[in-house]
C-alpha cells in the first residue's frame, strides 16, 4: 500500500464521520420513479446519463441508486467518471466524450464501451489488441461531434478491420429536441436512420441504436432506435417550458436533489448598517440577519445577491448583501430562526419557490448550469 493510498483512505474515513453544515440530499425513490416514467413513455431501453457529476447530484450516489435497475449502460463523459461508477456499481458504462488517442493503451475495458467518431480513435483502440466495444457517433445537425454520413462507410470498414473491435451501437444527439419546431427533430431522425443504413451496408451488424435524449425521447420516431439517453429528466427536471405540447407528459417528474445549509451565526443590526462586499445592502430599519456557511463556490449563484431566497420551516428568508465565496447572509427579521437551524437552499419540492426549476426561472438561469455548478466538495447523501 502506497503512502498516497493510506492518506486517501484516512481522509475518506475521517470525512465520513465529520459533521458538516452543508449537505445535498439525493432521493433514490425520485431517481427510480423518473427512470421508470421514461422507460414507460419511451418504450425503449433507458441509458441514464451521469456526466457532469451526475448533473451535480453525485456520480457515486446516483450510480448506487440505480444499481438494481435493468439498463444497457450508464453513460458518462470521461474515463475517470467511468471509474467512479465502477467504485459502486458493476453496471456497464458507455464513455461518450473525447479521449486523447495515446491514452487508449493505458485503459482497462471490462464492461466499458467507448463512443468513436474519427479514424485516430478507432486506430488507437484497434492497436491495443484488447477487446473493445464501440458505438459510432454520426452527426445529424448538432455539428459538434459525430461523423458525417459520407464518412460512415470508411469509418465502419476501419472498425471492422480490427478483429478486437466490436461495433455494438450507432448513436447521435438531437440539437433541437426541446424546441417547438417538430420538423427539425424529424429531419435529424431521418438523417440518423440513413446513417444506420449506411453502417449496415458497409458490413456491420450493430444491435443498439440511440439518438434521443430526455426531450427527444417523446418526439423522435426513429425506425431503428432501441434505446434513449436519459439526462436531465432522470433528476426530475422537465426540459419543456409550460405551454409546450410535451410539458404536460412530464408533470409527474420528481426533483431528486435538495441542498441544505445551516445558520451558523445571527447578527443584530441597527438601521443604516450595511452588509457584505461593497455595501450593496443597507438595513432600512433595525433587523436581524443570519449567516449561512455556503456561497458561490458551493453553488449559491452570485446573482442571488439581494434577491434569492432560502426556506426556513414554512417561511422564506431573502438573501441580503452580496453572496460571498463561502458565505451568504439572509434576513431573519420577524423570524424565530436561530443558530443551528437548517435552511433549504434548493428544495426538492417542485411547488416551492426555491426549487431548482423555479429558482432558475426567477433569476433567468439555466437549470443544467444551476445543478452542475454545485461544488463536488458539498457532501452528497443518498436518501430514500
């Protein structure tokens, strides 16, 4: 055992018993409910997407919650995310992001599959001599990753030239699945189906096809798709705005995350006192404020300064002054809240004003960004 391993194990053991003022609770029942909802609605195999630290929820926590689900893969962006899944689950993992070709010789491949879309990656994987499962990505209008339809025959032939490579799947990503223009999705799906046919005509026999993400799963009508990738919907966020034709189909989603902090200090201020950096808040009267040991590093957006709210019991407290790196001040005037009381920063109840969806809408923020910027240093706890 190396010194580094010994230190890591000590820190891990110490952290487990170390009480914290901030925590993120991740609901297993909500995750499973959302997974089952999309399995029923889509009628396809569901590939849960855990990239971006499981959209801020914690890879280990979400992978643990899904251990008993029947699924073809857990999808991540990078190889180190795949290793984090493997710490807690033996489910197969699909690595979708780009990896420098020189790294492939260093990797292990048991129960891992890799998305490819260029010759360099295919050749590097082929030269490893190890059995590797690959999914070939095609471009259907996103114009990000993915091979053009005209490249697919050559890329397929290249994959087939390596006996250690198995072309299991063909995939793409819809660029406008949550929009109101049905034609853009129809065109992308048509291109995807043509890509599948091109790969087959080149001599391959893939068995798994996935083009749709959360929003697209309700709209994409592919002749070949056997699976869908469940991202934001897994975590209980509706990708459609109210009024969208598909919004009502997902009202049963249950947000899986709750961010909780603790009041660590209360301060009595006189009229005219000022709070936090640059004195952007001046007390209009004598009042009491509380300090939360959580700021923009932990995931409290700085745009919440003098505007955001947290929930204390049945009431809401307004943030006063600028949100700091690790601290946020709230107005406790007229409340009985005291040191040690917990404050819900983001609620898992979608009806509350401070749910992720409602907070994002109120402040003109992107729900994905609000979730994925939650610091990985905030402890995640899997709850029922």
